[in-house]
C-alpha cells in the first residue's frame, strides 16, 4: 500500500495542466485551459482545466475531477495504479507502508531479469528459429519483449552477479526453494519467455514456452502479491488504447495468438493466462465498454471454453460474439500463413454470445428423447432467466425452435430481479439560472465548496430547503459528495466567491428575504391554527427580522 504521507506529497506537487497535457493537446483560454474532450467526440472544445482549482470539467459530457481522476478514466486504471502512473510522469518516488514496500523491490527484480531474458534471446538460435517458424517478426519480438531463459544455474548466477537478493526473486515468483531447504532453483528453464504486465504497464510476472518438449508446454509465474492470473489479461497494456478507440476487444487463448493478432493489425487482442475467463476478469473487460469477440480454437476444448465464456459474459450484460477457428487451426497459425483477410471476415461474422450459448446448451442433450429435451429446456430457461427481461424475451423464439417446444413454455416475460436491482436511479439535475436571487444562492454554495470550514456555521442557521431549486446542490456540498454540477459551479466565473465577512452579510440578507417571504406563506396557510399563525408572524417581525437587520445570523426552526 502506498504510504498516505507520500500520497499527500504527490498531490501537493501535481500540476493538473502538466499531467493532462501528457495525454491531450491543451490551449490557454483566459485563466484556464481548454481542449477537445477525450471522453466524447466533439469539434468545439468544452473541456476546461483550471490550474488554480486543480480540476477539469467537460461542459459537454459532464465528466470531471482532479488529475488523478483524469488518469484513472483515461488510462482505465484503479486509484493506486493512477498514483503510480502520475508519479512516473513527475519522476516522483512514492513510499510504501511496511509490509508492502518491498513490492517495488520485487518489481525491480522482474525488470532486471526481463532485460537479461531479452539479451539471452539474441544468442540462442534454436529459440529464434522457433519464433521465426511461428511467423513472429523482429518488431513483434521487441514490442512484446520476448526473451529466453536457459539452465537454472544461469539465472542464479545472474541474480548473484547483479546483487539481486534471492528472497526478493522468490517473492517475484522467478525462483523457488527446494524441499528441505536445499537452496533455490529457477522456475522457468530452457523456455522462450513472455513478460506479463498489469493494466498500467508494470511488469508482474512471466510466461514460458518450452522448446525442449517438456510435458508442460506453457508455464506462468505462480501467484504472488504482484501476479494474479485470474485477473490479468496478457497484452492488455498494449491493446487498451486500440480497445478504447475502436470499442472492440478480442479475447484469444494464448501468447502467440495475441502477438500474431497484433502483428497483423488486430491490436485489440488479449489472452487469458492458462485459465478460463473468470468473473475477476470482467472489470478489466468492461473498461471502455467494448464489443467482446471470443476468438477460440474450434476443437472440443475451445468450444467448451467458448461456451463458459459466452455464458459468463452474457449473464454479466456484455455485448459480444464468438468465433471458433475451423479445421483445427488457431488464429496464430492462420495469420502466420498470411490469411489475414480470412481472419478479418471470421471476426466480423462471429455468432452472438447468447445465440451461441443456446445452441451449445441444446447440443448437450439428445432432443429426440423427451426426458433429455426437458433437461435441455430447463437449462436454457434457467440461463435466459439470468439475462435482462427484454434481452431474454428476444431469444425465446430461437430457443423454442432449437428445442422444438412451444414459446409459451418459456413465458413471454422472464423474471429478473437482479436486473431491477441494478438499474441506475434517475439523478435530479439542477439547472443553474442567472437571476439575481439565484446568483446570490450560488455564490454562497460556491464559497462553501472552496471554504468548507464555513459549512458548520452556515448549516446552523440555514435549512437545505431554504435554497429552493438548489436544495440538492447545497446537500451535496454539506455531504462532500463528488458532483459534475459542483465542478461546473466552481468553474463558472460569473458566480463570485465571498470572503467570510461577505458571506455573513449575504447570509443575513438571504435570511431577511426568506423570513419576509415566510410571513406571506404563513398568512396564506389555512392549515396553521390562527393562534399559532399569529405567534409565528409576531416572532418573525419582532424578534428575527430586527436581529437580521443588525447583521446577526439567527437560528430559528419552524
């Protein structure tokens, strides 16, 4: 975990304009900077960066926040990853808390070993010949950092000569201790190596492909603090820019498939690491909301993996399709043969995930046998019930035709309580108006955003409902919630910030006007008994208004 004090020091030194200009072109516009928003297409700049307030806001799509939020959204990183990315841009050394500070040392071990692996490949002709036979060119070798590792003692000697501690190498997953404490050995030996990176591009482990006919064709790093194969996708850090731009993501089965896809121009390709697609992969797959294409081998194992992945993705609300490569070929083989256009056509004509899932589930059963047919029907109906009602209803006709049962058996509306639970709640939108009264209220709110130490004093004399159409905006300030409307207000130069004295004066004026209006509303309110109505009016006229005229902030609850 990154040390909190280190995080605060980083934040104190961040220049939001400098950080954002590393990603997009920004231009000076008065006191602020402007740019075309990178989060939605536009020709007229509506993306505003405030160097004074250290925030950005798009008046077109309402995204906004600070520099860390920008890097999170642009790079599709989590908070710690964004901090590390900004630190690398600023050449700032983050400190880590006890128990996690050694992660950086383990990563340094991985980085040094990766350089050594790459250097080894240059002198190993057998490994280079294998890569050449698989169609991998030199550009791809360099782009993906492909290397080679020889005998175990060679790695141990390198660690020793480079003063890289064995315990850190063990923590990084590149060496392990023999049983009984008989020393260390290298986990990967006599293999072509593939460095594996996190989403942010930090090295976390390795994969290795045997060239000595070892029974285990591929081996990955073990589970470590840095490496979790159930979350990682090989090639994602290199593919994510294309994924976000093209709204497409290709999931294939292996390192070579990914490399050959990229080499052929399909730079949206990634792969799972020797495991099936898991729920832990879904947050990464969802970034940028791409159309998911499953590109699997057409053998029995590929079909089974494709079915599991299709069911997982469709249940989770993903839009996607699946392609099973024919004739026992995998994508890497076809692309190495120069069949690029054929692969492109296959990807373009993939079968929808839901349609494929229904067909494959049905094929598991002998539909001629009524008992088997009923089992197939129950499994498909259960599958459809886990989709949204509208989507499920769209596939009832297909399921009915494949199974040979009447559509009524499914019911035209399949319940899905989870769908209803997950629907987004409507958000109330506050319209910022420009009357004098509105401007006065908004100046108070803007001042509270900038000077939160004034909030306690204000809420002791004002109820949120007093702000009328700005009640929700006032509540957001008090609760310290993030809001695009608060950012808009901060960047609105037409709304003035108040000093403490000006705030007190404006609050007195605001309350004086409010209580004058309150007299009118009390007088016309037929639900209030006459004696109470008389008391309230006298209280306001004789006690509250005179004190407000003298500049005193009066607390009074009705």
